[in-house]
């Protein structure tokens, strides 16, 4: 299952950083900003977000994510972004945005 691959590989900060760079754009900028606020590298922040997902996600969450990324040209990056994006939304709300 691709979701297993994401949560097993993107908990490594170097892999997560490469994924952030690969996605690029506004997503990467937001990850860099949040990481900077926390005083960590973007890959470390994103890897921690994936670890939190892995810890709290249930089988149904994995299945739903797998369904959402099925057929995507880049399912690993798409799934990674879908895992990390809610963390950015929560972080932004906490920052008073």
C-alpha cells in the first residue's frame, strides 16, 4: 500500500525534506515558514507531521487516503502533501492567521 510507503519513508527528515522540495511552491514555503517558527529544518518538521499521522491514523484513515491518491501521477507526493497539509492549517490557526 502506498500510504504505508509514505509513512515508513517520510518519517525520515531527509526524505521528507526532499518531498517538500519536490512539491515546491506555496506548500514548500508554508512548511519552511512553520519549520522556521519552530526552529527546525523543514524536513524535520514535515517528518514529525507524518509521525503524528502514523500515530493517530486508523485503518480507515489509511484506506481513505489510499483511495484519494489512487490514480495520481505522483501518489507518494500527493499522499505526503495530504498528510502534512492539515498540520499547516492547524499551525497557521495557532499563529493567529
